[in-house]
């Protein structure tokens, strides 16, 4: 992940669109695939996630709009 925060600030405050390579640099995107391979890449990611322990995905309570968790 890059250390340059300027793209992060621009996206958060200005809503500026970024291309894939620019979004990858600060870590918004972790993998870039050709458009023709998007479906297969998404399925591969879903399969990897499905193999993880379900406990890792459980949340206790509901998220608050402020970002906190309600027990």
C-alpha cells in the first residue's frame, strides 16, 4: 500500500473518480483484472472467502450509523 494520502483525501472530500491503477496505489483496490475476467475473479474471491471460518464474519449486534456497534 502506498503512503501518499492525497488520492484518499481527494476521493473522500471531492468525490473525484479514479482509474483502476490510481485506485490501486493507495490501496482502495487490491487486484486489477481485465473486464472479460471480472466474473471469474469475483467467483475466485468468493470461494476463498467461503473457505474461511464463519466466526470471522460474525458480528455481534448491529452497526450504528456513526460506525459504532450496538450490543
